[in-house]
C-alpha cells in the first residue's frame, strides 16, 4: 500500500509539470529559433530547455549554427565589396590585369 502511494505521488509530480517531451522540442527547435512558433509553444520549449540537460546542448548548438550562418551571409555580402577594394588596391600597385 505504502509503495503504491509513493508511486502515485511521483506520478502526480511528473504529471503536474506542463512539459512537452524531448522529441517535441527537437522537432520544433528550428521553428523556435526562426521565431515561427506561437507564444504558447515558445514558453513550453523554453521551460523544457531550462530543465532538460539533453535538449539544451542541442539548442545551443543549433542557435550557434544559425548564428554562424547569419554571420557568413553578412560576410558574403561584404565579400563583393571587399574583392573590389582589393582589386583596386592591387591595380594601384601595378598588380592584376
Ligand atoms: Zn529534453
């Protein structure tokens, strides 16, 4: 009997936490990072990430990845200008055709 009560208590505790599971978080992580989720989903995911040691590193990884991609894109748009300036410099020094 005592064991049963114990199990029920533990079950209730888990049940009270309004958590979505890891799979749901993983599936929505990109959308979350893209800001394409409803406030409700964002709150649920953030609550999960705060508590889940398994999803948080994944979240950090994907966030950093998107960060890098964003930075690369910015650098690429500057790359054209950079090349032009480089070519001008080279020409002014008598290099390049
Ligand atoms: Zn998780």
